[in-house]
């Protein structure tokens, strides 16, 4: 296996970042409480040590393996019969004891003494071997010590034997130790026990490979993946061929090789293979680790820890499930809105709203008030003769008859707006009760009665606004009269009562000058300007102004109708100009009904999506546990 450093990568997420996301998810999804995260990488990065821990159950050969790796009696438990290793035993360079204690003592304080054996090999200055207590001991304190210490390790050697490889506790703890696969080594110890009680007839061809396959199958069952080259089959207790052969002969009850001498060469070949496996493991573990490589090991473990924590967050909070459920709820809300307020319902409501607005005659009155303001004499005449002007104007351009609508225009098919909105909320709460309750999404939903009150108020405002839009459109098309037009409007008032009679008298006087005399001519002029003549002129002026105002009123009604046709486009399903009402009604339903119900759902979805995106940046790729590595070499 190559020990060259991996290519540099971006720094993984710090534990505080993941804990922050954990708290944020717990606030959104509080039912299950916060997720349990692995957060031990910081202790490993605080020093330059490469700490390799040996994990295993009782009597699997942990102490024997560490002694075989350092080729010295480092860890001995002969004085602890029945209890096995009771506290961590470390093999460390004499100058690195304090660094090791700083890393481990804080977590093991009060749980047992840390035993330290030192060496002075400078090439292995930053390498530490640690023998841990048996995690399957009847003493629960041992398992607690293992759990506390394992997060502080940079490398892990898992060791088991043929009898304990299927133990429940080993199977539970193994996947929980989060390290980069390149820093995990799996050892099947006591290979000699697999050779049975007597020699095999075929001489065990490929026995070591079969044992390694057996180990790989067990790891695959536990969903633990690492490089097959980091799996070892050996017998750590036997450090030479003779010892291994003698042990096998003892298993067969033939210590002197008198009965099974023909099998001895095959056994010695297997012994040599096991020693090769032990040597390979020793070379990997004891090889000097440069500072850059040590940092790479720690960084790789931190990335593995971050990936495991991301998986833990996704699985604990069922992140993908909740995102999909929120999307389904929003889609269902939109579907319920379309179903309960379909085109038939909204078209009928819009038609009724048309009847709630002012008719064309009333709008024409409003428009006339604006138009006559620009004509000084007409303004006075309109307010003086308003009734007659309206009567004549409506005869010239009869108003459109609008039938009276129901007392409650929002009741359709016998269902009030309150019941319609209540049914919508009940449907959503029934279909998505679990999600809404878990995330408390419907706590701030307004009541149907409150929503209906807002809808009614907004519709009243909408009707008034559309009427104002129609008046504004008509005003925009009506230009202000010029100075000449304003002067001309005075002409009837001056001509008929004054100018026309005076001119007539003067002309008659001039025609009679030769026969009647000057005084008689003046009398004709005075008579032309008399009360009777003035009254006749004023009557004519009044009739002209009233007729002109009636025509203006009729034109105002036509302008209103044109504006209605322009602003209220007629949909093909109805003869009433309800287009603007349909548009306004749809907007009001979106703002007052859909939005208050959708806002908490959309906010939760947006926050979960934001967290999901942040998790994706921390650990891109599949959101499930990585598949086991191949089971064969």
C-alpha cells in the first residue's frame, strides 16, 4: 500500500459549523432532539503525534499484537486474569509523553490510569501505539474509556479472532469509529484456530486468502469499507515458524509431529505467510511519518468525521424526506386553491363584484363633475340644472341595466367564503398532519374567519380602485379646453340676451331714421333691451346650455363604457366585463389566502434547502453511508 500523501484539498468543516447546523435543524425539527455528532478531530490536530489505537474485545490478542509490532513486551496483562486490559497502555517516545497525556488525560481522567512505556527511537518520535481496554468487558467503565479515547486516535487497528468476529458489540462499535478508510486496519488474529482439529486432506490451499475473504465478508456485512490491502490475517502470538507450527500441532494433539508429519511443511508454509502478514502490518504502522504526512492523516480523518456527521444529520432529521414533504404540501396547497377557487367559482364571484361597483351612470356623474370644472359658466349651469341634464343625457345614451346581486356575493353554491377557506385548512391538516405538527407550521395560520374578513375588505377596496381606474382613464383622454373655447362658451350668454336684441334695435332704428325721428329710434333700441327680450334670450341660452351639457353627459357615459371595455376585458365565458375583477380577485386570493398558509411552509423549505446546500458543500456526493470496499484482494 502506498503511503504517499494525498493531493491537497480544501479544509473540512469545523465542528462548530456542524453543531450550528445541528442546532438550526433541531429548532426546525424538534421532535427527535439534536443529533449526536462526532467532534474529536480538534484534539488530534493540537499536536504532531500519530496515535494508533488497538481496539478489540477480551482475549482477542490486543496486547499480544502490540508486543509483536514493537517486538518488545510493552503490554502485559498476566497479572489481570479475568479482567484483561483495564486501562490504556501507551508506547511513546520519551520526549512526547506530555503531548500524549494532554491529548488523552482530559478524557480518561477519573476513569482509570494511563500507563506509559517509552522508547528513544527518534525515527518514530511522533508515533504512538495505544492498547485500549476490552470494549466487551463486563466492566462498563471499559467501554466508556474506549469510546472516549477512540475519537482521539489518528489510526485504528481493529483486531478480532474467529470466535468473536460475529459478536454483536463488535459489530455495533466498529461502524461508529469514524476515521478515513486509509487510517483503519482490520486484523483477523489467531489464524491457527481456523486450521481445525486435524490436517486437511487437501493441505489448505489458499487458506490465508480464504480467511481474508471471510474477514472481508464480515466487514461488508457491517458496511465497513477499507482497502483490502489494509486487512490482515495472522497469529500475533507466534513470532516465528517454529512457534506457530508447535501451536498447530498442539491443537491436533500431536506435539511431536508423530502422526501428522506429512502436514508439517504445509503448516510451516502457512506460518511463514502469517509472519509475512505481521511484517507487512509492522512496516505500515512503524514507518516514519513526516510532519506533512501526519497533517494529511489528521485532515483525512477530519474529512471522514465531517462526512459522517453530515450523514448523521441527514439521517437523524430525515432531511430529504422533509424537503420532499414540504414540496408536496406546497403543491397540495396550490392544488386545493385551484380546486376550491376554480375558474367557474372565480368567474361567478367576479361577475357579482361587477354589480357591487358603480354603474356607468354613476361613473358618468363622477366624470361630469371633473369635466365641467374646466368650464366656468358650464360648471354653474350643471350644478343648477343637474337633474335635467342627467335626465336628458340618459335619454341620449341609456345606461346599461345591471341586475341586483345576492346579499352575500361571496357565497357560491351554498358555500360561504368562510366555509370554503375552513375546508381548505382542514384538508391540509388532515393530509399532512404529521409534518405540520412536527414542524409547528400551522401554529401561525390565520383562522378562516380572519382570512374571509381580509378578503372581503380587500374586495371592497378593489371595487373602488377599479372604479377610480375607469374614471382616471376617462380623465386622461379628456383634454383641457383652450382659451378660445372658453371664450366661445360665453357667446350664447352675451348674444341672445344682449347683443342680438341690441343689434336688432339698432338696425331697426337706423332703418327708421328718415321717417320716425331720432327719439322713436331710441325707443326701439330700449324696447329691444327690455325685460321681455332679455328673458327670451336667457331662456334660449338656458336651453342651449342644458342641451350641450346633456350631450356632454351622454358622451361621458359612452367614455365610461369604453373605459370599462378597455379595463375590464370580457372573458369568453361571460357577457359581463369582469376581466379586471378576475385579475384582482386572483391577486387577493393569492395575498390573503395562499400566502399566509404558504409562508411558513416556504420559509421552512427555504431554511432546510439552505442547510442542505451547506451540508452539500461540506460533504458533496451521495447522502448515504459509503458502500463497503471490495471483499477480495
